[in-house]
C-alpha cells in the first residue's frame, strides 16, 4: 500500500493537480474544499464612481499576488 502525500503542506495549485490526477481520492478533495472555503476571501463593494475605479489596478494586483502565494 502506498502512502498518501501530506495534503496540508501542498499549495492550492499542487493539491488541485493531485486531485485532477487522482479523482477518486476523497480525502484530498475534502482538504481542497475545506481550504477553498476557509481562505481569506475579501469582497469589495461595487465602484460607485469613476474615482472608485482608480484603485482597481492596485486591488487587482494584490489579489493576483495572494493567489500566486496560495
């Protein structure tokens, strides 16, 4: 019997790749879903004016950086 990898130490992308290759591994899928639900997901209000849109590029950059680190 082969041992399973340590799912908690994997990044989100590593875990996703593992799940795609091992679609019958329910334990890995549960860890992935738990992590997806529990990560800090910020919700920003919709822009109300053109002035509000000035901050969009910075917010988008921060969001993309957090996703790369996950």
